[in-house]
C-alpha cells in the first residue's frame, strides 16, 4: 500500500461543476496537509494548506481534513477551464519536513 | 509571491556527460531547498534536501555520488547529474520554503533532462 493514494483520473467535468478531489493516507502521524496545482510542464503551486483536522475555505476552493478516516479532500466550486491541471495532495508529519506527495489527479474542465 | 527559477528549462545531453541544474530563489533567502524528480504521469519524488553551508541530505535510494548537490549561497542550489544515463531522463524540480513558513514551498518551473 502506498503511503498516499489519490484517484489518478483523468477527471472531466463541465464548466461550472463542483469538483471533489480526494486523497487517502496510511500514516496517522501526518499533521500538515497541502494541495498543489500543477499545470503541464510547470512546477506545482500551493493552493491550500491545512493543519490537523478541519475545513479551510479560500475563494472557490475548500480543503477538508478528516484525520480519523485518514482522508482529505479539495472541493472546487464553479469550476473554470483555467482550473484544468493536475492536483497533487501532499502531507508531512513535521513542520516543513519530509513532504509526501500523492500521485496527482488530472482534471479537465470543459467549456 | 515568492519566485523560484530554474535553469536550464530543458537540456539534452549525451550519455556519460554531466549536467548542472541551477535553482534560484529570486526574492527571498532560502536556507533549505528541496530537489524532486517527476516521471511522466507520476508524482513528485523527493530526492534530497539541500542545506546552505552544509551537506545535502539524500533520500533512501538516491545516489549521492551521482546527484551532486551544492547549496553555496542563500539563493542558489545546484544539482549536478554526473555520468548521465538515459534512465536519468526526467523532470527535475526544486522548491524552497519561506523561512518560518515551511509548509509553503515555492516550486521552480522544472528542468526537463533528456539523456541520449
């Protein structure tokens, strides 16, 4: 079992749809959870950061962490074609140490 | 936001030669930088942690004599792939966190290495 698993996609949705991206993990010591967006042939960019369990909202993006289930989600509301990218979850046990990335989910938002 | 650059963005080299990739933090100082490699349709795999003024820390399975890392200043880390082989062909990405905000890593645009 991989340490972090993520639906590989690709996921195609129509413009305006609500998108749910998910990761599961096995290491209960993970405390810091991040979501990155990576456009083709570019480096990832940080979208959301969450510490421990709970929800965090930033504009159209909402991150949820359920540590009891070892499950994190990223929701995108009113999805746009510009949201088409690969989304990577990442997590770590310690502050700034040993990030472990999920394999990524490729999202296409169709106009 | 903070900017991290990489140079070159794309390099083709012959098998057996060495290639140097630069990672620069343009508007902030980075005492730590991370080097990742990414194969097509796969996620980032941490190769090593580069620390300014000290030796890099390599992840298990990464040959430190093959992937030489030098973090000579607070804004520059270099990765040298020595005696490159076709299996070293990959996308190499560096990242640097803001001091005090280590969860907020800023990634470079990546370097695509093709070894022929």
